[in-house]
C-alpha cells in the first residue's frame, strides 16, 4: 500500500472532538467530588463525575495518538533538524508564554479561594519566588501536555524519520503483517503490560520528573499513532475491525463500572493490594479500555468522518489557541459561579457556555488578527499575497494586497 501523502480529514475531526472532550471535562471538574481540582463547588454531581470518568479513560491517550499521526505529516516534508526547529517554535514558545502569562491567573484565583487578599499585581511576583505548585505558585498546569509532547517529539524525531525511509520501511515491514485478520490488537500489549506493572509504583504527577509511569504510557500512544499512519494498512485494519474494537470498549468499561459501583475494586476488598494478582488484572482494564475506545474512534472516524468541510479548516486554526486558553478561562468563570446558589447543573451549563464564548471572543479579537499573538500561541504567521500587475485599456492597475491567514498549528 502506498504511504499516506496528505492529511486525513477524519484525524482532524477526531482531534477537534478530543479538545471538546477536554473542554467538557475541565468545565465540569469543579462540580465533581472524586478528583482534586483547583476550585471546588460545595455541591457536586455523581452522574457528571461518572461521565467524566469515562471521558478520562481515553481523551488524553487519543490526543497523543493523533499527535503521532500529525508528527508523521510534519516530518514527511522536513529534515529532522527542521522538524525540531519547528516544534521549538510552535510548542516551546507557546509553552513559555503560557507559563508566564496564561497559567498564573489560574493559580491566583485558587489562592483567592484559599484566602489571599491582594490583587493580581501583588500576587504575580510570587510566581517566581514561592516555589513550584502546589506549595508554590509556579506551574504549567494543563500545559503539561505540551511539555510532554515537545520532549517526546524531540527525542523520537530521529527514529521516526528513519522509520519513514525505505530502509526503515523494510526493517519494520512486520507491521504490515499485523494489519491482517485481528493481529492489530497486538499493538496494545506492550502498553497494557507497562501500565499494569508501573501504575502502583509511579502514580500520575504531571511534574515531568517523577511521572515515569505516565511517560511510558503516553509514549506508546504517540508511537502507535505514528506507526499506524506510517503503515496505512494498519489504519485500514482499524476500520475493518471497528465493531470488534467497540465490543471490547463496551465490555471493558462496563466491567470497570460494575466493580466501581458495587465497591468491588481491589483497593476496597483486598488487604495486601500489591501482592494480589487480581489487583493487576483490574489495573490492566484501564489501558485496555483506553486502547479499545481509541481504536473504535479511529475505525469509525475513518469510515464516516473522512470528509473535508469548509468549517473544518476554520476550526483547525482555532484548536491550539483554544486549548492553551481554555482552563484559565474556565477557572476564572468558576470562581464567580461557585458563589451563586443555583443548581449544579445550571452552574455547569453556564460555565461551559460562557467559557466557550469568552475563549472564542479572545481568539478573534486579540489573537487571530495580530502576528505577535499568533506567534506566541503557536500559529503560523500571516502571509501577504501580492497579485500581479494587470493592464486594462492601456492603463496599469496594481491590484490590492490580499491577506491570507494560514492554518494554525495543531496540538501535535
């Protein structure tokens, strides 16, 4: 099968849906009880929590998987060095800007909720003097994804580029064999084993240094996404086997919910958790359901979403600035929403709608039109196209400059 040469519409749609899933989850985090978050409403919703639990199994794995596919397209027309330079400009620069400008208001609102009395000007110097969050005020918060993706891409770029060469294709030709029958599911085995073995000993931290369990976990999704687009027969296999993937996804999440809702998780019924095989069997369900939902999304997406639409190009331009901005706006809105006496549902709906509207207004009014802001948010610069001189009736007419806004960098 010939290599994929152009971006696939279904992958763009799935990335957009992934960002919306992240936005939905963060909009509701103040209104669920199970997980710690920066702000918490007094009343919470168990139903909203369980929906978030389902989204949480695969939303970030799917983003890493799709990021791997986009890395392929970016490397295809660039040298390894050019690719690394591009990632520095479109990931590291927005990350630095985000840490210094976008994230501090989140921490400030949290400190206000904890009793801090000063204004933002009083608070901001403490970002550099108080230490690292949560004890201090220096943090990258939700931008951890950009940190991890930047480092993974830099470290893996030489291997990725080699795998795209003719020699690499020949050495890795066994991946084409996995595309036959149901062998595609062997791709998930290393990830399931690694997650199961490391989860109890390396809990998720997002601090980069101590997050070894999640590093191994996320990297598998990134590499698998790259490999599946590098060997298109694997994507075709996911499309053919989409019903099997959906069946595995449905059964695995139902089993997890059954154990959760009936208080039968190993942590609740087994005395010596780390030495009992049932603990690890239960832990293995988590990466299994993540992979199953991802394969389901890819399979059905390739089947039914592989169609371009005019609005898709517009959304693609917005998605990266949207991601960078979203949690800060949500935290600010939630800070004031929590003070009202409305129901949990009305607070969540208000937070979701108002936060979305504010993000889009900020993007259109303060980011999209200005070259400096586009640079800081990882977008491509504007380019001006000067149309040729046209002669009409012996008179020379210079046509007006037409401004063309290039598509934005994707979160990948």
